[in-house]
């Protein structure tokens, strides 16, 4: 994924408010086109971590219980 692709994907993740409750990475990835491959889920998690670090998302829980929601 190139930097412009990464930034575009980050921008698309900003409306986490559309989710009724915080969700796991696989659920959030399901809202985007394409297959949920292990590589894609890893990229999605990196995007969500970045968005959380920038204050655009919040993290809840840990490990298997990790969820992301709107900030």
C-alpha cells in the first residue's frame, strides 16, 4: 500500500460513527470492498491503530476483545 493509498484508507475509516457499537477489525473490514484476507486484516488493523493514535478512533479492550469505535 502506497502512502496516498494509506491516507485515502484512513480518511474512509473516519466515519466509524456509522457503526452502532465499537467493532473488531474483521467487522470493520467487512464494510469495505474486497476479500478479508489475513494481509488485508493486518493492513486494516494498522490503519485503525494509526487513526486511534491521531485521535480519530478509540480502542476498547485487548487481544481477542479489541474493538474500535468513533472517538
